[in-house]
C-alpha cells in the first residue's frame, strides 16, 4: 500500500515542481477560461511522465468540469480560445471536454483551430 502512496506522492511532487513554469507560461491565469481563482496544475495524460506540455494551469471550475462536473453552455464557449494553443494539454484538454459535452459547434471549432493534424485525428478517434 505504501508503494502506491509513495508513487502518487512522487507524481504530485513532480507536477508541483512545474508550478513556476506553468504560472509564467499562463501569466497566472487559467489556461482555459482566463480566471485567476484557485489555479493548480492539471494533468492532460495522467498515465504519462509529467512535462509542461502535458500539464495545464487551470482554475478550480475548469478542473471540476474536466473531472466530469456539468458545465453551463456559456462556460463551454470560454474554451474556444484554448483550442488555438500550441500546447497539447491546453488545446487537447479543451477539445476533449468540448467533444464530451456534445455541443453542436464543438467539432467545427476544433477542426478550425487545432492545427496539429495528429492531435485532431487522435481526439476524433477517442470520440468514436
């Protein structure tokens, strides 16, 4: 049991070590909606080794929505700007959330903004 706890603790410590990098990159705002409240790193690919491109600095509300909490339609519109990011955790995470929400405009917004063809194909494959 301690082994699992220790591994989780090491993972959290490693993610926390990127805090300053993420804060500077995000200008200390949520990388999805722009809020300045309750900012913390969020893992785009939890099973992979943490790296800045696989982490996003998100507010508490965006982390909750990413975790499955229901989102208001207006909240989803704030994610559109995040789709233009060249950082996989920011664009890919927002796209996954929009695709999962099944809002009618999500697919078109993703096709227009995510310029990384491989990421776009991966996201649409996950939806199937």
